């Protein structure tokens, strides 16, 4: 197994790297926040954001009573707030990654020349397509193929077992508004309901039921309830230029995009997996999260800090990161620094006993330090 590291924050901004950074922009932003908190020791803000309910339902108030003489109790509040922050933040950000993957596919596989990036731009494209402005509703992903005069609107969910009835119905709120106001588009549009993870497909009937219930007042002249249930995964025309379809899982989504694109490019069928594979090799988030978790533990259980020690050793050995223009040069410097620091390191705060793992931990700290210094420029 390779011990190379791929920190997107530090890598040369080649076209391929920029594509990956754009897709992973939101979780990269989370890793940057973690790195800043780690190297600036700024975890108090997370405690301040905890609501009152968690003080009693999460046992935080009780731990506070004991914190003056018990490190575990002091640690608990910081641990609780830190992991809550990370998980809630990541949950919101993972949807952005899926949206960006689909935007990339529409651009590079489906010949869409218009793929808006920001919500404001997306609303404008939808308004142009329907000659109608929806003030409160928008779509997750929109693509327009001007040469073929067609468009696709995608409402995306990562899974189908969260959010309940409201979330399921919200998939078609925008479509419902078009139908309610008798708005048809200028060009043919596929309104695609895309459920990324199909593992909980037992929810599928429930989703179709909720979608049908939301739209039934506008479906009578197009399809029966039985027809809707049998045809929704194949596509149902709702007006001259507007159709709806439901796709479960990346295989169905890929096949739907392939058929919609009307292209002979079979690569579209493999496009989702290809894009996922292209963005798998990056280390910013998992290392910043894992190290932050461990260092928070060490701070309260051992009253130490490997970050502080690293900074002291770097100052003692006169180590600095001056070349952020070449990733290969920077990596060579970090590898050299890790060897030098490892030889000096005497303290036993590193949470691994194996010398090889201790070296890797010091090297990962150096990568994170380099990220922090670059963020501080």
C-alpha cells in the first residue's frame, strides 16, 4: 500500500486537479475549517453553538459539574460539540459533491453547454426556460443542450430513507408549480428525480406514492395512478415539452442520462463511476478529521499537544514551507522534515506505538501544518 499523500489544498492547479477541487469544493472547505481549529486551538466556538436542549439531553450540563476535577468530563463537552459540528456539516456538504458530479457529467458527457453553478444562476436558467419566475423554489442541477434544443432538471437525494413525507414531496414542488400555473417550457425538458443510493429501495413505493399524491390533481389527463406507478421509472409526459422520470441508484441515473443525451457515447453509462474514481484519491478531509479527533483527546486526557510540539520542533530545526508552487518539491521537503523531526521527538503523546506509524503521524501533522500556512497567506 502506498503511503503517498494527496492534499488537494497543496497540489499544483492543473486542469485535472481543478476539476476534482471543483467537485469536492464543499468538503475541502470543511477540512480547511478543521485545520484552522486544530492549529489555532479554536474549539470554544463549537461549545458556544450548542443549544440548551443538548445541555440536559446530551448530559453536557452534568459533565460540566464534574469537569473541574475530572479530565474526561472536560473532554466530553468539546468532543460532543466537535463531532456534532463535523457530522452535521458533512451531511450537508456531501449533497453538494453529488450535485457537482452530475454537473460535470452534463458538461463533459451529455453536451450541455449551459450548466449553472450557483443557485441564483440556476433560477435564472429555469426562469428563461419557462418564461416564469419561481421566487422560492429551485433545482439541484440543471443542464441545457442548446444544439439539440433540450434541457434536464434534476432533483437529487443522496438516500431515500431520510426526511420523511415532506422531503419526498419536495422533490416535485417546482414541477407542481409549473403545472399549477399552466407553464410549459420552450424546449423539451426531462424533470428527473434522482435517488443516488439505491440500497434502501424499499422506500421506492413510498416515494412514488408521495410524488403521485403531490401531483395527482394535474395528472388525470396524462396518466392514471396505475400508469403513473408503472411508468414513472421509464418517463411520463406531462405536457408538450415536460416529462417526469424517477431513477434509483447510479446505474439507473447513468442509463437515464445516456438515453436523454441521445448520444452514441457509451461512456455516459460509466460516467458516474468514472467521475467517482477520479475524485477518490484525496487526503485532506479524513486526515484533518482523524488528527483533530485524536488531538482533542490528547489535550484533555494527557494534557499535551502534538501540534504545539511540532511547531516547537519546526522552529528549533528552522523548518519552513516556502514553495507552494510545486507539490512534488513540497512533498520532498515534508518527507525530509518528517525524518528530521522524528529523530528529535522525545515526548510520548503520539497515539501509536509502532515507530513507522509514529513517523507517518508526524508527517501528516506536517502536511496539515503546510495547509494551515498556505491558508494563512
